C-alpha cells in the first residue's frame, strides 16, 4: 500500500542504498521489539531478532508467501517489478512489468502493490499504473507479464489505483482504492475519474460492489479468521486509524468502529497505517507508526516491532513461524513463537 509521497521527506536518508544487496544479518540500526502487554509474548519477546534479508530496493510492498514455490513474492512499486525471495537463494527478479504494462497511455510508471493468491493458487495483483485488479495468467514456473483483468471500472469509471486486497474462502476479493498510484500520486485530480476512495468487493461472477466511500485513504485490508469482520487501514496523517466492520449476511458492512487510532503516535514515529494480516489467534499484525503494531480484535495494542524505516506490509509463511516485513528499501523477517 504505497504511501511514499507522504513519507518521502522522512526516509530520504535511508533510501540512498541501491543495488539490491542481498544479506542475512540482524539489522544494525537498532530496531527493537517493544512489549506493551504480556499477551504479546506468545508471539515475540524483547530479545527476538529482526533480520534484514535483502536491501537496496526503492519501496517494497505487498508480500505474499507462495508455499508451492517455498518463496516470498513482494513488489517494488516504483521499479515496476516483483521480486522473489527463497531460503538459501536470496532475491531474484520474478516479474517485470508488474503493474504498469501499457494498458493506458496516461498511466503512471508505478508497478504492482498488494499481492495475494486466489482459490486456485494463482497470483492476484493490485496494479497501480494499469489501475486494476488482475490475475497473472501464467504458472509460477513460467511467469510472464500476461495479465487477466478482473476489475478495472466502477460504474464505468476507472479506479484510482487499487492498492491492497484480501481473498475470502468463497473466492470473493476485497480491495481498496486510494490515489497513490496515479500520475502525481494523491495530488492528481486531472486523471481521477472517481471523486472518492472506495473499499470494494469483487464477487466471483465479476460484479463489483462499493462497500464504503467514507474513508479518506483506505489502504491495507484483511478479513478476520471467521470472515465476519473486515479490517481496513486508513493512511491519512490527519486520521491514522484502523477500522473494523461487521460483515452482514448479504456482504454489506455494518457497525463500523475505530479499532485503533494511531494519530497521536505520528509525532514520535514514522509510517502510517498501511498493510495488515491476521494471525490464526485473531491478532492483527499491522504496519503503522514505528513499524508493525500487534493489535487484538478488541483494539488493544500488545506490542510494536520497531523497524526504524517506515514499513508498508507484512506476510506470514505457511506455518506462521516467520513474519516478513516490507520496510521501505528492505525486506525483513521476524521469527514468531510456535
């Protein structure tokens, strides 16, 4: 969920690294884990190490674990590329172009952002430049820039720049549409066709439903384990919150509430509410001010994984023993207690 335009001034110094230097070491710039509630100890402790798996990217985003390949895929949004990280191998280029493939003449050069797997294990992408949610129409072993458009319009108007997505057990795709991937980003009004930033649901028959247009900058999105609650991050520095809605039987949203308000954290931390994933315990691992916040479904703040650089999104591996973090120009990993 790209919020680079809001963070650029704060992270300019750390973005000087280039060349995608692959490393595996404990981060040396004093990252740490802050335990706020002892419930967090079931996941991490203050001595848990934060590893730097690779660095030197432009802005990392949208990680997804692909068990069939024993690999993590993640986007480098400005570079219009998806990378692959494998244990013992490191980082290799997986797909280019990833999100700006020439669909529109007036497109930005921004690549993919959020990534997910559909019910059959195929790769789904939120594509900034192409302003759509798409599916990679190729096996992982033969990955080529060949995409199938799943959703690009709402009521005949182009999306702003689909940012992040999550897939339900029935195959429905839930996604957000802030303006960050437009040419000139969030300040662009010339190419915008929708005058709001929506949260949507894409049904398996191709129908797109607007769920809410009340959020100013909807970004990261996730379903609770029982799929009765939808969580959405709002990456607005004036309203840095996570929302939670009850999902009605017809798929509409009811009883929206602020799960956690991090606005007051912005004065002492870097980063905004962005990507999030839900652990089997129900605890949210959500990127935001200072790194990754661990939040209960009731909105209690259990811990913060301080990543030093602004972090965009997270992903677990298959058995939830590792948390991967895309953090500015780096890919990080944190071991999670079994």
